[in-house]
């Protein structure tokens, strides 16, 4: 039985998707420009991270050093973004990391990656919807919160205090808008993103004008029970360990740039627009996160920050009461764009998996307006169910694991793509090593450094794409290890929930996807797929010299 299982896994791993599959035309029109992609990336990223996570992470994990938490998370995201950008240039198709995995290492890993992406997008949609409700509720003196908590309480660990009907309804409303058409959604997204950026600039300037630097260096905490809850004060109230722990959660704040990679079949010039959109949007988002988190912790002592609406409460604290309404309106615009940005790739990945037969085929239905209506509405309904019942913190941590896993695999895939033969030989060699516990760390570190030097000195794929990751293999390896470190920061409850999700996905794959895969029965070797990727990346050089 063990041999049969091993053969089955190897067989599934060997089924790869070609770059130009027969019958793979999705019927989507190319209507998105580079500006649309940057607006989509910024809009989908600058939402819950700015208006919700900064308050919770600063209060519970990092204190004022949240600015460094966002820096660490941004560095990890930049490494992942560079890998995404090169794949986006070489494989300008719909599906993001799911497709990159399919054409590189095979079907089984592709399903696992796609299933992780779906988890990330569903959780992202749910958490942003909760943030929207919190910001809206703050404008009406928490009437929704008080009414539902009083009449419909849910007292259970991991669940929300009450069923969030408002958030669930908002998710379905935005699903309807997105199902109408991607270009119309992109225009709405760009308008809201412009308003959001204007509000964020106002917040950053206000924080440095009205803020107090003493909030970063106050060491006057009384030594009592509050010390264990809010640390010891100062810039590092929870130590540098708290800063790194906060970075794992702050990583969620950069979820969104990868949605650009799911639009490859709807972009006018995907080989240039996709990499440019990813890199520019991520850099803009980091500047905004860094500035807003610094302003927030300067305006108000970190231990007094509000969980649900930290920025409006911070302006109340410094006596700028009217400013909280400006911030609230800006946050509603930001969260609307963030929700659209989370739901768009969620539907596209679901569509791509259904089109390949790994998920239920009806989900690949495309309307007369060239929109994946059914996958959009179904994924929206799942997200609405999650937001109806579950707690925000539990959702964010669970979604972060799925995202970091996908980003990690993309870094590995880039190494496979660029140095496939050398990496395969290195893996075989490493598997044969016998390492003793006493020298485990030192030997592995030495081998890692030596392997990186040897890989760097080897002849690499010289074919030029419109974007290529610099300093290979350093950046993919750094991305890999930083992401793994962030993943181990999550608690046991989060890992248990993640395991349940993955088990459900594997059941679906082996009971349905394995038997309905459109690539089943077609043989595509690794060499053939690499050749297709290379040919795809130089298409314009051979046939469009002016491009």
C-alpha cells in the first residue's frame, strides 16, 4: 500500500500544465492597464492592515516598534513579490501561484497551492468586511455592535461575539458588483483608492504634527498586573521578540499584491504590466503602513489604542474630534477597495481550478459580460459564512498561514525554474546526509551557504524576461526562510484550523479533482514545460522587436 501511495503522489506530481493548453481560452477581454493594476494592488492591500491591524498589533504584540514589524513583513513581501513578478512576466495567465505551480512542479502541488490561496482570499474578504462594519458602526455610536451582542450573543472560543449579519450582507453586495464586470469594478476601485490615499496622507501629516515622541520612550509603567498585558513601555515594550511576533501578523497587511498576478488574461500587456504593478503597488503600500503606524503610536500611547477603530479614537484622544469622521470615511473607502481586491483573485483562482477540473466544473462558467459570475458568487457566499460566525484575530492568523505558504512555494518554484537540474541533484544529495543533533545547525548553515555560492556560480537561464529577479538564488532563499520563520510564530489553535482546511481540500482533490483533471492523460515533462516558459518569455523579442 505504501508503494502504491508513493506512486500515486509521483504520478500526480508529474502531471503538469502547459503554458498554452488546448481549449484553455477563458474568453476574457484584455481591458486592464498598468495604472489599473497599480490601483488594484494598492486598493486591495491598504485596507484592514492600516485601519484595524495597526491598533491590535501595537497594543498586544509590538508597541511603537510596530513600525519595525511592518518593515520586517514588507521585506518578506518584497522578496516574494519579486518572485511573483518574474513568474508574471514569464507566465502571463490567470491563476497566480496556482498556475505557476501547475506548470512547474505538477498537479498535486498546484491544488495545494490553490487551496491555500483560496483560504487566504476567503479570510481576507471576511476580515476586511468585519473591519468595514467596525468603522461604519463607529460612526453610529456602535449601535450594531450593542444590539446584536445584547440579543444574539455567541459565547464560544474562536467565534465572534455575535453573528455579523451586516458584514455578511456587505460581502454579498460587493460580490454582485464584481460579478457585473472587471473593468467597471476597476474604475470604482481607482476612485476609492484615490480617496483612501488622500486620507492616509492626512493621517501621516497629522500624526507628526500632533504626535508626542514621549509615547515612544515612556518607561513609567507601574510594576503590576498590567505589565504582563502591555509590556514594560518604551519603543520595545514586549522586546524584539514581540516585534517579530507582530511582523507575522502584519504580514497579512501586505496580502493583496498577488491579486495582480491573477489578472494575466485580462491585462493589455501582461508581460510588462503585471511585474510593474506588483512592485510599484507593494512599495507604495509599505510607505503608507510605515507612516500610518508611526503616526498612530505617536498620537496615543500604544496601551490605550482601540481594537476596532484605533485611528478615529486616537484623533479623539488628541482633541481633534472632527478628524475622526474624515478618517472613518477614508477607512470605509479603503476597506471597500480592499474587499474588491480580495474578492477578485478569490474568484479568479476558483475559476482557474474549476477550468482545470480540480474543482467542480460549473464554477468555470463565464457570463456574456466575460465575468466568472458563478465562481464570484460562490466564493462570496463562503466568505460571508466565515464573516458571519468567526472572530477577526482567528481569521487573520489563519489567512496569514495560507498566504505565507503560497509565497514560500513561489520562491521555491523560481529556484526550480531557473536552476532545475542543479536543485534536483542538491535535493538528492541533502536527503542522503546523516546529521547528528549536536552539529545539526552548524552543518546545515555551512551547507546552505556553500550551496548558495555554488548555485550562484553555475550557468543560469540566460533568456531575458521583461522582469527578472536580481541576485538569484539569494532573494528566493531569503524569502523562503523568512516566510518559514513567520509561519512558526502562529499558535497551535491556528495550525489545527489550518490542518482541518487542508484535510478538507485533499479529500476534494482525491475524490473529485484527481478523476476530472483536464490535464490527466496528457504528458508534459519538466523539460517541455521549461521550454514552453522560455519560448513564452521571448515571444515579443522574436516577433515584436519594437515592443
